[in-house]
C-alpha cells in the first residue's frame, strides 16, 4: 500500500470506516501531543490541544493508528483511551 492508494494525489480527505480522514491528521495529532507533553504549555494551549485531539481521534482510530502504535507517554495514552 502506498500513500496515494489511501489518499489520491490532489485529494485532501477520504472516508474510512465512516470517519472523514483529512490530510495532516497524524501530523496534527503529534503537534498537539507535543503541546500536552510540554511542561511550559499554559492551560489555554493544553485545553486547545485536547480539543483538537478529540476532533481527530475518530479519523486516527479509523486508520488504525493506535492498533499499530502505542502512545509512549502514559498520561497521554490514558487520556486518549478514555475519550469516546
């Protein structure tokens, strides 16, 4: 499987398992995870990162990200697993 087999060249989204998966979903998750792991991040930045992660979780679950990889940070992993 190659990237264009999942998301055709020129396409920004696809639907997998009933969830819309946008180009950049994994990168956005990682950026927000870094914010949550940053002890210097203020409460507003952390709350925004959590909101953005919640928005992208259905797509990440649909692509099977968490079946193939485990979040190393135990607090972030527990928080993600607790999200509906």
